[in-house]
């Protein structure tokens, strides 16, 4: 799983749900349901092999055959990733999956083999972890190492780092993603940057090393060490031992790498429709939870289905994705590239026939309160709630409970690459800031984190959900959820200012909601008649007719869902928005800043209404970096979100879904620094002119998007009628 900066849009808020009601489901893995598929689910539950699940997770995490280096890494297109793909092919066959194949897609290959960092005159000899960039030659870089504190612009003042190695403390949860620190060092002429975590991530202890993904280009060698190792180097520098040699044996090959998505099937009675169960097998360090245990869960689900004798109506397809953590350089959309290639390039024909994707991430650690919050696309939320509260099919182990309400998925895993192609999906609930901040992307993502009850509950859930969807002829995907989101995300005041006919817009939502409810009624009717027919031991001919009726509805349902995703959504590198509330947020931010500047108020007493209390929230809070880094550093990053400047080959899953970027750094950068200077003569009128010009430029996009959304709603109505 790829994790973005918390302060830049609070990815945690997207997955963490304040749950008003919790359900334990049936206890002790016993199904308590009157539904016709209850016996199949119970047989599946009874066939789960937890020993197999653990052993497979341990093998994928710890078998050195599937490592590229002694730290345990297995990254995009690397030799170890290829060996692991071959292993997974054989493993799929061994548990009884059929039609097993490797589907290769193009990625930027990254393979980290080895590294060393030594300080002359000391016994310091470390193996740093390399970020996704080219390494050095065999001799490495020998140069003065300079401590630049937190790596912000101000930390470089009075320091000549040209051609030198810089040591920087980074906080990628609260302050800035690694790109900012790299660009700042590169802009000052540094030859390499050695980082250590000062907070946010890698907080387990001061011996913890943490890495994330690089989104900028291949600028300079970048590595990570622990806080304690950084302290050793700082002490050496203070003692006058400041000559370092950094060697990084890493390969970055742009556009020539191949990652393999490994696919196997449980063949259904018909292959016209399918259900996907997925995870990714690339990793950093041991990656026991992220994502070795997830692959183990997927395989354990398939094995239990096969061992129980379950014969699905539709194909059940298991997918082990490569290159989820990272797979492309010089793009903000560098992750889930293996899955993107699978759906966007491989032309498998999966969109339009895939009823659901059940994606898995970090499934086997004990979350706080033993509460699993299942996340999903909004249209699946009502079914998730129904599964827990009504069906009796959801069973749990130990003290683990499952939420009755679903949280929202974001873009931090492979599901987003499927969503844009019309595949609805769920994600197991795992959000836990303690794990994310302490162990995520560190060597402490290890087998000591294994919690069997959590893993068992997730395996129970995945199988029960898959069997329910497979058994019911009509997919319970609720398009009214899109209506709710469009309405909730509609800023009527901004829309009126942009010239939108707001009454007509809201009327379109109401009209679509009526049609979507009627479609839901048809889904419920078919499923109810099917349940009655099964209970009444109807003939196979009668059941087939009902399944055909459901399949016809499914075609409309999936086409409607895809239209919502392709025509009514916007995104950034954190969240998916039905409608365009992120654009409205920029507009309201600019308006608030202009009002504050007219009052010559940079920071207000309420810490909310001053111009600089607001400015950092622009562009999904990415403008916060103007407060910390060189102006050019930030603007180089913002360009990567600019649809008018990003090449399609670098947009990946954000293709056609980015809102216009606000370029106001000329004003914000200066105002932040002038606010700290009591003698500064601030030209408020000039700043207002910059913000007003940008407001005038982006406001018309509101009408453009509203018109597109109204047209899409009309098209969806036609699909569902």
C-alpha cells in the first residue's frame, strides 16, 4: 500500500471511520443465516486452512529466494519480483486454480541490491535503504557530509552543500513528502541526500528505518537511515569527522521494466461474469503485512472454496499484482502501476463483466479495539452494511468485530486502477495509525505482528462476500449513493457565482435518484424471486432464466457505475471525489484569502480566517510546502498535478481526473516570509491581484464540470431505464 502525507489531505480520515454501531457477526466461525447460500458459506468457513495462510505469508516475507537484498526488498520489475511471480504461478496451480498465467505490463524497473555509508575516521559502516532512484558507481560518492537539520529552505542558509552529501531529518506524515526534501537538496547542488525520520513514520523506536515512494524524477541518490544512526553521524561531524562515502547499488530503468500480475481462476458455471480477489506481492523489507499476508489471504480464500467443493456461478479470479508500491518515476501517480497496466493496457476485457473486486491490504495485525472497518466504493456501502447486519453470513474470530457501516476507499491501493474501468470494489478494514506510524514500510512489518483472529475474520469476510455476490443473480450496487455524493458535494453558492443553473442541477440529481431507486427495486425483486425459487426447488431452467434476468440488470448496473467514475469523479493523489468539491475548496480558499488581505490580516486570532491561515490549504493542502521550501521546489511538484502539462504516459490512474492547479506561489511564498519580518513592507494589493486572477481563471471550470455532470446523470438515467 502506498501512503500519502497526512497533512496533505488526511488519507487516514478517508479510511478511519467513527463507527456508531459495531457487530460481532456470528461467533466462533458459525454461520447463522436463513439465506440459501448459508450452507456453502459454512462449508467454506470450515475448510479454511489457517496454517496454510500463515506459512504462505511467511514464505513470501522471509524466503530469501524472493529478496533482492539482505533487507528483504522485492520491488517493481526486479529479479526478485520475477522469481516471486514464478513461485505464485506454481502455488496457484498447487491449490487447484486453473487458467493460471502471468500478465506482464510495462513499468520503470527499480532494483535495490546493496548499499553502504561510511564516515572516515570512525567505525560507522551502515547499510542505508535506497529510495527509488539510480545509485552510484562501485566507488560511491566520497564527499563532506553536511547536517541540514529538517531539510527545509531555512536549514540551508549559510551552508554550502554543492557536491556534498546532506543529512536531513524528514517527517513525511506531518510536514512534507520525500520529493520536497530531495528537490530542495538537488536545487542547492547536493550530490546525495541521507534521510532519517523525525516523526510521523518509523516511530516504533529510534532504530527504525522508514522509506516511502519517490514521485519526482531521478535527481540524486537518496537513502534512509535510523534516527540513532543519524545521531552517530551528527556526533562524528561535531568531532570533525565529516568525510563520508556513500555507495548505492541500485538500478532504475525507465520504461523498460516488466512487472507480472499473476492470475488464476476457480471456473464458474459461466464465464460471462467474474469476481476478483486481489492483493500485491511487491514489498519493502519483510512486508509481512504489506502485502505478503494479503496474498496469503487471497490464496487461502481460493483454497478454502476449492477444498469445500464450492462450484461458483461465475468465475472467481485471484490476482497477485506486481508494482503496487511504486512503478514509475517522475509522476505523482507512481503507485498501483501494475494493476493500472493490467486494466488499461492488457486489454483483458474485464470491465463490464467484473461484478466486484475484493482487494486486500495489511490483513493480519490486531487493530485498535479489534474493530475492522470495511471500506468500499460508495455504491457498495449499503451491501456491506446488509452483509453484517442482515445476512448472518459474517462470522468473526475471537474478540474481532466488524463495522456495520462502510468507510470510504481512497486511491492508496490497487482498487483505484480498477474503479476507473468500471469495477466496483471493497477493501478489508485495517486502518490503524499506530501500525502505520510505527511499523509501516519498515523492517518491523514482520511476522511478530501476526494476529490469527484478525486474519481469520478477514478470510471469513472475503469468502462470505464473494459467495453472496456470486450466488445472487443481480448485483446489489446502489447508484443512489452517487446521487447523495453529488448533492452533498455541490456548493450551490459557488455554482451560482459560476453561472450554473443550480435548480436544474439539483433537479437532475433528484431525477436520477428516482430512476436509480426503481433500478434497485428491480434488483431486489429478481433476487427475492431467485431466493424463493431456490427454496422451492425450482427447475434449473427456471433458475437459469432468473440468473439471465439478473445478468441483464448487471450490465446496466456496471455501465451506470462506470459512467459515474469516468464522468462524475475527480481525484488527486489521496482521494476520489464524486463531483468537484476539491475545486470548490480552492475557490472558497481564494475568496477567503482575498477578504483577509483586504483587511491586511495575514494571521488571525482565530487561526482560521487570516490569509496565511488559509493559503496552505490550496491544492489539497500541498501549498503548505510554500511555508517550508523554495518556491521552485513546490511549483515543480504542483506541475505534476497539472493536467495541461502532465503527459498521458505519466498520469496513469489520474488520467483526465485532475482539477486545475492554482499557481499562487509568487504571493504565498513572499507573504509567509514577510509575515516573519517586522520591517517588511507588504504590497497587499499586489497579492490580492495574484489571488483574484487565479480565482477568475478557475471559477469557469465549475460550470464546465457541472454541465458534464448533468449530461452524465442524463446518460445514466437512460442506461438504467
